[in-house]
C-alpha cells in the first residue's frame, strides 16, 4: 500500500510541467484548507424557540477564540494567487495569439461549471424543505451558509475579466478607495448605508493587484515582502486597538460591524500582512514541494479546489441533518446542534471534522468531474508556470509519453481556482 502511494506520487511529480512555480499551488492549497477549516470551526446551527434553525458562532460566545480567525481567514491568499496566475495566463495567451474572449471564457468556465451542481442540488433541497413545512428562517439560514461562497466567484470573475486593465494598477489606488469609503462609513456622522459595498471590489482588488505585480517579478527580494508584512500587521493592530474595528477577521452573527461583510480597512490591512507572509514563504514552500508525497497532495487538492470550496458547507450541513434525524434517540449532539458556548463544544466540533471531511469526499466523487478539464493536451504549460511560452518542459515531455501521464499533467497544469 505504501509503495503504491509513493509510486503514484512519483508519477504526479514526474508529470508536472517543468519550471512550474509550485509555491503558487501550495499557497492556493493553504488558502482552501484555511477557508474550509475556518467555516467548519466557527459555523454552528442551533434551534430557536419555535424549532427553526439559526446560525451561530463560537466566536460570539468565546472571544478567546478570536485569534483562530487570524489563522483561518485566508481569502487574501486566493486573490493574491489568482492575480498572479491570471496575469501570467493572459500574457501567455497574448503571446500565443489567443483572443481576450477565448482566454476569459476558458477561465470563467473553470469557475462556474462547479457551481452549477451546487445551485441545482440546493434548488431541489429548498423546494423540498418548503414542501415539507420548513419555515422561511430555516431555509434562509441553510441557503446563506451554502451559497455564501458564491460571492467569491462573482468578485473573482469580475477581477479576472478586468485583468488586462488592472494588471499594472498599483495596489495603493484601491487601498485608498477602501480608506475613504471607511472614513465615510464610520466617520463624519456615517455615510450612505450601501457605500460599504464598494469595498467588495476595491478591497479584494488590493491583493489581486499584488498578485499581478508578483507575476511581473515585483517581489523578487524578500525585503519587498517584508514591506507588506510589517505595515500590514501594524496597521491592523492600530485599527483594532484604537479605531474600533472588530478583532475577528470573520463575520460573527449579531455583531454590529463585520470585517468581511463588506470588507473593512482592517480586513484589507490584515490581507496585506497575509500577502507579505505568503511571499516570504515562497522559497520554503518550493523546497517542500520537491517532495513527491507533499506535492502530490497539493496537486490533487488544486485539481478539485473549487469543488472543495463550493461543497464544504454542504458536507457540514449533511452531517448536521443526519445527526438531527438521530436526535430522538441520542438527543442534541454536542458540536452539531448545541449552543457553541464552551470548550466542550469546541472539542466535540474538532471530533466531527473527520466526518465532515468524509462526506466532502463523497461530494468530490459525485461532482468533481465538473471542474476537471474536458480535453487533455499532451503538453500543457499552465498560466502559473515560470517557464516562458514555447519552452519545452523536459521532465514533462518524458512524462507525456503515456496517455495517463498526459492526463495527469493536464489536470495539474490547469488546477483552479486561479
């Protein structure tokens, strides 16, 4: 068994295009894991007085857990990697003579195809819940949890479409927009209620532009990454301690202000720190990704990154629903249906994580094909590769001698999101 795993990892390693920047894939994998674990650990469902399902969070009851949100809120990494890969991909497409339209269609297909399965399934589920007498509040709570990741797709798609225009935009410009929006929102007596939603695009444009700069080689030296990390950390600390921003970097039910919904200056400052740390980690990650077993895990996760991202909440809710069906025999299950107000809930939720992961694996088996490339060319140099267009990857050419290796290479080379 161990030999089979090592052999499979070696084949994936050999089939990876020569010169591919594996640090990009490693950062994307870290971002995916952070989002999934973050949602699974800070999202809770409880029963209301009338039996309806309500959203809750341990961060609401246990402020000492707030530092967990600093580790697990990794959205800035998605946009950093996405900007880097999109800028490289668009430049490579232009060098090949491909049109902007064909490049954009290919990228958006990889984003929206996996979303189709989620939308179809939950349309059916929502209809069935209403038909069986479920209340509006229950259905609304479930749909918000399941469909909230789709906002990411819409923002990411918009920034992808704007790549030719923003690829050389200095990130200080969207950062200035966020600053002024927050000044109007929280100062000067308060601005228009909808003004904050400008930050949904401007806030995530900051790490996206940093990713585009990375693609141009702007962060070749470590000191440029430090120039992001240190001001980002200091700015976040100042905003939280002296400007009244929430310390948590995720939304908390019942909180007056959320750092994510819409993004605040504190969330963007925190994202700058994350991007600086990520850029400092590039070389250690590249060295780690030379190990076939580690690289195989990262490559396979990237192959299904969007499916994992879109279906992880469904997996958690499926386990919660099955546990709820067992309530007459077991009573409310700690970590699934009880109020997240103590260490017992946290420990129980940690114990449920492998069950969530198992059900997510079933979702991947059922819907993962929606994300994978339909055709597999023998030689693929992905947008994230460091080699110039037209360079023949030697290691990959050897691996491309078999159809199986070519398929693996195409899958790894086209991993998403990004």
